[in-house]
């Protein structure tokens, strides 16, 4: 390549970077939450259900959603758990037995983990531990019901949700005062392949009806389409220049 062509190439590359046509966009997260403090294990969970509905609507923009109900999984404490096709869960912490740890169908009260699936009975618990979800196909979303959390044992910042999309992020979902149910979920414009829920307290609690989605099928926003068009025009100009100077 001669010097004039190299200079034009450098200029075009700079233009593409400035326009945002090259390089990953910074991730943007949106959270969804709802609490039904003290709700019975049989429900109803109006605030949690409302948060779930809003989350599902937002997550569907990135493609079909999939929900793990834990109903078809073997009960007991074991790891890793093949929770769904392409999704595994790794547990850490102490096994406190049925009603506390692992895949359980034992219901003690609304102050502990319990099932939220309609006509179901099973849920996942990991008291004083963590659960890491690994996705074979990166997801843009994660949402789940939280059951049995109470501030007398957990405080207000004892549950952490962390994930990585190139940069680590941390969420601290709100915790009920008197057990019951809650919902927490988020969407991210950048996909991520793993996520960890960590219980930093001595509270016994559970999760159920955990939702995620696979490949993005969303249509680029008008602004993104504009940037792509600019990039295509600059590349076309570069190619035409090379032909003239060849």
C-alpha cells in the first residue's frame, strides 16, 4: 500500500471508531423488582407478578425467553445441576438438607424457601452459599422469584447478584421484612454468559421460576442503523480510492 492510500485508510478507520461502528457498545442494564412482604406460600403475589410481567416484556425484545421451574430435576443437594439445555448451576456452601439447600420440594413456611410455580412443588435453595448460572448461549436477561428472605436474618444488603459482560456489575435486591415472595430481574444490552447469586447472610431462602433468553433477535435501533450506514459508506469510499490508486 502506498503512502496516500495508507493515510486515507487511517482517516477512515478513525471515522469508523468515532461513529461507533467499530467496537462494542457499553452495556446498559434495566432492573425490575416487586415485593410481597409476608405473603403466604400459596400466594397471591401481585407485586412480584407485576414485576415479572414487566421483566418478561423487556426480555422478549432480545429473543424468546426460557423459564427454569426446577420441577423436572432430581431433588437433593448436588452440583453442578443441569438445569436446562445449555444451562448449568454450580452451588457452593453447606448442605442443610431438605427445605434449605439444593433442589427441594419441602415447604416449611413463608419464612423459608418455597415453590412459586403454578401447580408445582420444587424450588432451589442455597442457604449461606451461592449459585452460579452458566449459559452456553449468552443471555441478555435474568429474572427470578426470591422466597423466604427476611431482614431479621439477612439485613438489607445480604443478597448479591453479580455478572460479567466484560465489566463486572453488582446488584443488591430488596429484602422482605417478614418473608414471603419477591421478584428481581434485569436486562442488559450486552449479553453475558454467567451470573452468580450470593447469600451473604445466615438466612434460609429460595429461588424459583428463573427466566433467561438466548440469542438476540432484536432489530437495531434507528441510531444504530445510521451508524452502520455511515460505516458502510466510508468503507465503500476506501475501496474505490484503492482501485483508483492501484
